[in-house]
């Protein structure tokens, strides 16, 4: 009898969840597969207009993710040991030039510690496939493709490369006007990535504290003069809380032609 009741409850939850997904898709919102992240869940979603073009592209974290993410001596610091999750987009979503999202957790931050030594999440919106990302070697093994930078026009004018690179990520480009470089401390920043002559990811990097405290945050994303691929590119970053969920949203998409 108990098993029947349990199975019935599970079936009810599944049916309710499916109904919600169908209703969301009618409104142009397509939710990707859920992944277990610590004691919570994370997933991507995209909102498309009636022509199927992207209006928003996002990742959602339940409160349980933020409340159970291990910090300090509960985990290890540095890019090389950070736990990561590959989050796919819904099968009906094609947001060129983006392929998937990689979620990374830094329990003690990472180098350089004076700028980024706080517990934070990396949200890599990749323009590469997961297999291409996985094939990126350590900088010390082969630095040639890390050093093959795209032309400056493909990065915002205020961005620079501090050197080096990270395996299974690439080279990172940071904004000289961002708060961590101007006495305001690190709360959130927006990073560009590159590898072998191509811009390969857009990355909001946000501290755990900021994600917990922010309920309705919005900022502009610095824009490059040119892009390498035809597609839709975001102009705004938002952090929004609702119903026990924190959304990190790329918004204000505009179509740009490669040049």
C-alpha cells in the first residue's frame, strides 16, 4: 500500500512538472535538462520570439545549490580542481553562436587571489562543443593555441589578456574597468574567452555572496567592434530571484554579422 501511495505521489509530481514545461514552451521558454549540483538543481533555459530567435538565454540555480556549495577548507581552490557541470540547452533551442553552458565552482576563488580570491561561480557560455572544450590542453603542455589571439576588434576596447591559460577552458580576457581592478572588490565581472584565434566563450563570473544577496541586478555587457560568427549576441546581464531560484540571464540579444 505504501509503495502504491509513493508511486502515485511521484507520478503526480512528474505530470505537474510536464504540464509546467508545456505551458512554458507555449510562452516561448524552453528548459534544458536538470543537473544535480551539490544538494540542489541547475538547468539552462532560453526564451525565443515567435520566429524562434533568442530573447534571453539563462542558467537557473535552486537555493539549495547556493546554500550547500562548499567553501574554504571544505574544497580546493584553483581552476585545475574546480568541480564543473556541462549543462545543455533544450533540443529545440539553437542560439548561434552558443553551444552549451559549463558551470564551475571555485570554493576559495582562484589566482590572482588579490582580485578573485572569493568563493564564486563561473558561467561559461561556450561557442565550442563539449568535446572541443575537453581537448584544450594545459598551458604548460602546449601554449601555442592559447597565444594565438583573435584580432583586438573581437574584444571590447577595455579588455586585456593577463597571460597564461586554463586547460579545458582557454585564455581569459578581463575588463580593466571592472570593480576588482578599481578598489571596489570582486562581486561580479564579465569575461571573454579565446583559443586558437577564436573567441570561444562569454563568462559571467559571480561571487556566492553576490548571488545570495542580489534579487534584481542588471548591467550592460561590453561589446566588441566585430564578431567572428553570424548570430545573436547578448547586450545585458541580469541576476533575478524568484520562487527559490536564482536566474543568471544573458539578455538584450542582437543579431550581428561576422566581419
